[in-house]
């Protein structure tokens, strides 16, 4: 994806990003927050902060949060709700402009699937800027089973360029960077609306209709794996999110 296309992609997504059910769902945010065991002395770096949802969630419990993102349009929304201990900066995760051992915690929720090139380098940077003993809280959405992995990958190709991770791939990224004592937490977002996701993702109606039909045409095993419930104009599925917490 060239720079112009990428910037337009995020400009379009920024408009309704905070209407996405998965992004703002309290249960997912609470589990992510609890997994980090944040404290008042923490200085936190939020990778791919976007509109600042994670930064805003964490900031009341820590000393300082720095949110970085490559999209000025996403960051403009983060600035709207900025409070005193939050700072937002345009920055590439591959080249973090911070010294080694700067942060006590690094967070990255639903961003690494967008880091298509040199993904490991971005994870290595997260490790580099963490203090010894510091922790990374890393979360991604994954297919609910190996059976639907191909469907998941092909479906997302219609929406965006992205990586498909499974649990072991996420664990591998952290281990190769040097993280130890990695703990895995699975969060299931029950009966999430595909319609909500499509309408608020900046897609044209034709593409939305194709993706909805792909869900409705999924085979029996795939529907069972998603615990899918169908209505006339929607599919409700159980979305699987992996949260990994690793120590430097």
C-alpha cells in the first residue's frame, strides 16, 4: 500500500472508528486493562494508538501515556479527548524515537496486523524501549479456529491489506524479540455484529454486501466455530482476541 492510499485509508476509517463495537466494547477494554496491572508510577507507550481508545483507558491509572501512530487523521481524534498526562505523536513503530529502557509498559492492541513489512522489527523496537522488568501488553484478533483461517484471510483481503495471525504466531513475535514469562489470555467478544463492523469501517456498500454474504455462505463447521447467529441483515459472531503479556 503506497503512502497516499494508506493515508486515505486511515482518513476514511477515522471518521467512524469510535463507533466500532469491537473497539469500544467495555469487556475487552477491561480485560486488557486488568492484564496490564497498571500502577501510578507507570510510564506507558501505546503503539498504534489510533483515536486514543487504549491511551484514554489507561491514563487515569498511570503517570504518563505516550500514544504513537502513523495516521494524523486518527491522531486528530485522540487529541480531542487528550488530558494532562497524555501525549500523542506521529511516529512509525519500526523506528521509535525514544531511548532504550524508557517505558515501564508498552501496549499494542489491534495494530500489528497492519504492520505488513518487517513486523519483527517493530516488536524488537517495543522490547528495546522497555525498561528491564517492564511488560508489554499485546493483543490481536485471530480466527476462532484453524478451519476458518482461509476464510478469514480471504474475507479481510476485500477490506484491507493485513496479516492473519494465529495464537502461536503472536507468541513467536514476542519470544523472538526476547520477551520472557509470556502469559496468554483469551477474550471472546460474544455475538458481535458484522453489520456494525462493516458500516463503520469505511467500505462501500458493494464490498459490505459481499463480505456479509461470505459470512452467510460460510460452511456449517465455520458457522459453529464462530457460534454464528443470523438475522435478515446481520450476522452475530463470537470474536476471538488474544492478549499476551510478556516481560523484558
